[in-house]
């Protein structure tokens, strides 16, 4: 079974109170083949070299502050994925990409928040790995190294936001820099213009406002690399959130 590769706009924990968005994510998951396991690359774990997270159940990481108490009681007891971890190590070694194990590192909210929406029964093994750099080319090459997983029934997920400006939460309408960068990214992905994608810091219109920092965007580079052979790109979820500070655009490769 061959899986697509996807990129999810993951939202903060408040996503879970947005019934429409939760329904969109749930419908997307139902339209996908059921994965054998999930490999998650979230904006919220930066560590060099590539780190492989827990392969046995560990407490979730509540990596957010000042939220209602209910969000700190969230659970997502998905099975560990030791077989997937062994395969990821094999693929990384074959590509000469250094890695380490972090066996006590549980999932962060960039992983479990969208998974609660997509696979609420928490019955699919999940492995999370870190972003080892913010540099575009090595992240794309990391994805390329992981590309065989899709053909082995593994759903590779990049989780972040294609625009992410925390200073813009109070906006009342979507600014031009957000719509322009969102549209540019969609066009580049649709045309599979990898050169432009990897050079997004220079070529993307409004990039300085759209991405004051880059950790939320770069998981899409890993996903694009893992889906290098995909023949189609679609956007199952679109639109803007929080007054236009963040695009909800999510991507399916294949």
C-alpha cells in the first residue's frame, strides 16, 4: 500500500474547539488509506542531529503557556513505533544523515493536536522526529531519504503553518502579505518548482511578515522531499485563521 505524504496546518490547542476545522481534518483522514504507522515532523521540535522520539508510551509535552486548564489534560495514547524507528535509522544511515535517539521524548502539540482530530482512537503507531536545521536544502534531502516509507504504508506528516506571524493575532482582515505568500506557496507546490520552494526566503512575496521565524514553514520542505515522486498536489484544507495571521492551507502530495 502506497500512502500520500501530507503537510498539516496544525493550529494551537484551540483548534480542538473549532468544530469545522476538526471535521475537515477528520474527513481528510477518512479519505486517506489507513496508514500502518505515522512519522511526524513537527515545527515544535528542533534538535540537531535528527532525533528520534519515544518508541514506547511517554507523557505528552504541553508546550504552550497560559491556556485553559482543559488543554493540559489532553491525552493521546498512541502505540509506540519501534519497527518504524528501526527503518528510519536504516534510511538515515543509508543517506549518511546523522541521528540520535531520544527515548523519553513524548509528542508535542504540533503532533498530537492534529492527530486527535484525524485519528481520535489513537490506535496507529506514531514516531516523531526532530527538525535538525532551518536550512532548506538539508531538510528537503532529509525528506528524500525518508521517501521509501510512503511505499511501505507509512504516513509521513509535516506539521506547521505556511504563514505564522504571532504578532498579527489582532488583525481584523487578512493582510496582503499573508494572501500573497500563501498563493505563491500554493503555486510553487502545485508546479513542483523545487528550486523556488527551497529559495522561498528570497523569492516568496511578503516572506518577512509571513514568517518572522521559519520553524513552522520548513516541515513542508521535508514533506516535499519525501514526496519527490508524487504526481499530484492538492490542498484539502484552505482559508485563514486568527484574523489572517496564519493560513490553514494543508497539502497532500500524491
